[in-house]
C-alpha cells in the first residue's frame, strides 16, 4: 500500500544518507561496513540477493547513468563509495 511504499522510500533514503555521511572513511572501516550491512538488509527486503548480486548492484550503480545520477544527487562520489564498500564486504570467491 501507499504507506508501506513511503516507509520503504524513507528507509532507503536513510540508508543512503548514512553511507554518504561515512564517505570520509575508508570503505573497509567498521562503521562503513555496518552501513553496508544495513544497505544489504534493506535491499534483501525486495528479493533474494546473494552476496555476488549485491556486489553487482554496486558495479551497476557506477556504470548505469540513471543510478549514478540518483546517488550523485545525494552526495558526489556516493555510487563509487557504495561499490567499493560492497567489494570490501563481499569479495569475489574463487
């Protein structure tokens, strides 16, 4: 319903703004990784996202101009920061 949609939007905005506020730290910093865990929990509310899919979202946020513009409007460089923090949290496995 509409109320649930608005709550989800506010939650997402809060997640992104929290990460933007942490951009002065390295992507692997514990508080950044806590923010990435919150990001992952938020995204996983919408479906089954294994770690590799979350890492892929980070790549898409940088490569797709629509997503990049969304994150740039919150904070310049946020898309890259989220990508880098996701790479730290979910490194590729061999």
